[in-house]
C-alpha cells in the first residue's frame, strides 16, 4: 500500500513538473498608429465629458452634499485609469435620469399594499384585511 502511495505521488509530481515547465505560446500583433490615436482620443473624450459634467452647478451641489469638493473629484478623475474612465462614462451615458425613482415608488406601494391586506397597517381605504 505504501509503495502505491509513493508511486502515485511521484507520478503526480512528474506530471505537474512537466506541465509547469512546458512553453506557453505567445501571440503578438503589430498595432497601427491610427489604432493607438483612436484609443487615446476616445479616452480623452470621455475624460473631457466627465470633467465638463463636474463643472455643472447641480453636480457640484450633489458632490458638496456628499462631502466632496469639485477639486477633489477632478483630482480623482485625473487619477483614474482609462478603463475606469470609459466605464464611468458609459454608465453616465446609459443611466436615464430619475429612472430609479419609479421602481422605488412602485416597491413602496406594493409593500404598503401587502401590509394593508395582511392587516398590519390601514393606509388604503380600498383594501380589506384578511384577519
């Protein structure tokens, strides 16, 4: 039994050593100047768009409410990587203004309706408790 365990451990170690030392193929591709310029200008456009958004009065007021000055926000924007800037810009572009409030109001209405039906509250006159 001991010989079998030693043999299986040795076999496993040999397979692991061979797998760890096998060469991994690397593929490289030349990148044209136009691709580099397009990638850099895309990130610059996003940074400029976000910086312009930080200059708006309503955004500055919201930042102040959360305890962040516009200068701090601009410094954080400058420190962000291109991927983070692109993600933030995409989020701002795709998020509709005030869309979350409808879902919140509907959720509150359903919760109050259910509690009214179960008899925990009496808010809506058109419901009858099941108790």
